[in-house]
């Protein structure tokens, strides 16, 4: 399924940009980098964690100093939640969230091939949160009715507005971006939990 989505994104983008001819900005972008994921909630105690990103995108001329970017990025997000183990000792339990992110961004070029800002929507598709089996039955600190395993059933689709800045040379650039989850990530849980994700990413972008 993911391969079909990637093919569709790249095929659609290539067709869409063809009308602009062979301009310098029409490029394929490969991104590699790290992210810091935070779960913003007052219902549980959580701390940010570090994960990774890898993605592929098409960047092409849109209008005057504007480019358009279609992309598919695979990420693993990590964060920790305060829990109590079987002997009621404090423990930080790590949660992982593998996901696929589909983005469409507009990019304003301050300096051609060197400095630009990007913004646009991102759609995240994911399964359940992953937690180590040894930690599944640890209870959530401050809300002992729930275990770590209870928190794994989260929303499978999330929407993020994204903003970023990219700087470098024609074929290698650095990108820093921030995105904030609009929908309640914990909305599928019983008990009225509320939590919104935010992600800060730093990527190296290789353009071909």
C-alpha cells in the first residue's frame, strides 16, 4: 500500500511539473534526519524523545519565486511516559510510533537554490503505539486505572500544519521544520484523554 502511495505521489508530481519545462528547481529530493517528538497533554506525564526521518519528494517551479513540494516521509517517533512498575517504583516507559507522512508544501525562495521557507499540510498515517512487552502492564503514574498497553490504541490518521526553513547549496541543504497535530491523538482512548503531538525535525536534503 505504501509503495502504491509513493508511486502515485511521484507520478502525479512529475506530470504536474512537466508544464514548467526543465527549470533548475525541478528536482527529486532525498531527506535523512532526526526528529524530537512531544506529546502535549495534561492527562499524563510525558517527556520528548528522539527518532528518525527518511523521505522522498519532488520539488518543482510553481509560480515566480514559489516552488511546490510533494513528498512521502517515513518516520519513527519516540516519547516517554511516567509509569510505575510491579513494585510501584517510578519508571519512564518508552513508546514508539512508526508512521508514514504525506506532505504538500509551498516554498518561497528568498535566494534561488540557497534559502527558502516552506509551509503546508501534512497527513500522518500510523498504527498503534509500540511498547516493550516487559513494560505493557506498568501502570500510568497519576492515573493507575490505566496501563502502558492501554495507551497504545491511538488515532490512525493525524493532520499537521507544517512550517520550515531550508538553506544550503544547490544539491545539499539543511532543513528545520516544526509541525503541530490538530486532532486529538488520544481521542480513541476511554477516559476522556486529550493530547496533541508536536514534532521538531532536522533533515539533510540531497537534491538531484
